[in-house]
């Protein structure tokens, strides 16, 4: 079985897909052969159909809070106000559009 935090190599992903495509077994048989879960084989086939590739996908996590124009504005503010506290920053940066908490 595949461990949850383990990334499957691109070589193994390719061999799984090639075996499935050449009819060497169904999803369960392929999973047993390559020592991965049947759900992983299913996910890999679904990903290929939906995205057109079998590369590993980026892991989850939150999106950056600051991007583009907002990130540039924050950088400029910090450069111009290096001693500003979070509280002071939250009161002064673009009407709190960065989402700082007010105390």
C-alpha cells in the first residue's frame, strides 16, 4: 500500500499506466503488482483523462495572502515603515485590505 505522505515517482506512474493500457490487468491487479492502492491507480487514470498528464500534482495548502499589486504595496510599506507594528500596519495599509486583524 502507498503511504499517504509518499510521492510516487514519475517512472512508477508511467509503468502503472503502460501496464494498464497494454491490458496486463485490471486496476486491482495492477495495484497489487506495483504495490500501490487501487485508489491510486484509479486516481492516476482519472488525472490522465482530465489533465492529460500523470505528473504528481502540487500538495495542498493555502494560497498566498499577498499577490501581485497587494504584495508590492505591502513590500513598499514595510520598506518605508520598518518599525511599524502589525497593529499600526493594519490601520494604515489600504484600508486594511490585507486582512490584518484589528485589536
